[in-house]
């Protein structure tokens, strides 16, 4: 059996494919998603609308709690 100093062609092709994936494809994918992330960094108009509605709802709930606290305090005072 004669041993050759050159690797088989399949291994060389596979090595080139792996190197291409590591040094070309992966950075391209990472840069693509970083760019997409920077574009959508702020709130969309739909997000702003939802945030405004949530804030208004929180204010209404706070007013309800304050009214309930006043009613409870008044009933406690009337009992004593």
C-alpha cells in the first residue's frame, strides 16, 4: 500500500466548504441580524399606541384603588 502525502479530494473540498462557512457565511448572517436589530431599535407606532393605552389603564386602576382606600377608611372611622 502506497501512502500519499496529499489528502483525498473529498476531505479537501469539505475543508474549503467549512472554511467558507466559518469565514464568509457566519459573519454575513451576524451582520445581517445586527443591521436588522439597529433598524427596529425604536418603538413602532403600534407599540406606542399600546403603551399609551396601558398607561391610561394604569391611571384608571390607580384612581379606583385610591377610591377604594377612601371608602375603606371611611367605613373604619364610622365603626369606631
